[in-house]
């Protein structure tokens, strides 16, 4: 079975679309440097907004010194872009379209740019604090690592002889049926907490949650039921939680 939604991954249609992958790779690769340049240029200064905090100590890398907090803010979308590039070129088996690549690059860039601008307004944001920043940064990095390891785990499972048509339900995939989405929700929360504080973290996590609950997961669950049949029904019994253990 395959689906042909031009702005989504082509479920059941395996192979590479070189032009789409190239566009996606280049588009995602520029986001980290672009976000750092946006922070350092501080466009909100035109509105008399003071510059964002820099952190108590600097970071030295390749002989250059960077303000700690701006560097770490830019490091988060850089981490996401590396993960996305690895996924698109080495992990995903299904084909992506040019429309999907364009949409994914633009939507992620706009989201990351908004978060960058929120951080540049930290000096006038009463909910921003370095304590929240480091908590959010830690949540972000841990959950991004979780997603990467989960994808590698599924990749290794599928690579074993006879497992190509089986449901991966071991390791992290025994926690929720869509542990990659769980990780996405967590790093969305962490990203928001780091850049804008608790209120903004609710907004960023809510964006992920609404997309998963009302769009991505229903379509993926339907596809998996049709593809795996009784295997998926058994998986639903063994792992009843789609996104959040004990909740949903």
C-alpha cells in the first residue's frame, strides 16, 4: 500500500528523490548559521529592545570566542538540522517530494526564526531566566538524542533479515507507538522554555501536540493498520499509548 500526498512522506513508496533530498539538505544546513546571525544582528534594537543576555562565560571554538547563550540558542536548530539531514539521507526509506522538502524547510525555518526573535526579546520578557534556559536546553538535547537513538534502533531492526515487514516494538518503541513524536513534543517544549520561558514553551509544545493529535498520528495509525494488519492490532494492545505514556 502507498499514499501519494505531495506535501508528505510517500508512505509505501520507497526510494530517493535526489532533487528533493538536496533541497532539504541545503535548506536545513543553513538554519543554524542564519539563526546565529539573526541573534547577533539584533533586529529588535530598532524598537529600542536591549540585547539578549549573553551568559556569564563565553564559549571558545576553533579559536573564536562566542557569547554563551546566543551560541547555544543557535546550536539548538543546528542540532535539529543535523538530525533532519541524517534522517532524510540515511534513515528514511520512503520518498520525499519537492513540495514536502520545500514545506519542511520553510516551516522549520520560520518556527526557528520566531524562537530566535523571542530570545532576542529576553531582556524585556519577565518569564525568561537563565535557569529556565538551561533547563530547556537540557530537555531539548536529551529529547533530540532520544529521537535519534529511536530512529537508529528502528533502522537496525528493519535491517535484520526477515524484519522488513514486521513492526518494530522493542526498546524505545515499547514506550509509545510514536516515540519519535514523543521526542519531538519534548524538544519543542525544551526549545520554547530555553528561548522564551514557560509560557512560550506551552505554545511551542502545543504546536507540536496539535499537529500530532489532529494530523500526523491519525493518518499514520491508519496507514500502519492497513500495512501491518494483525501485527499492528497486537502492537496497539502491547503499547496502548500513542504519544504520552499513561496519558495518550
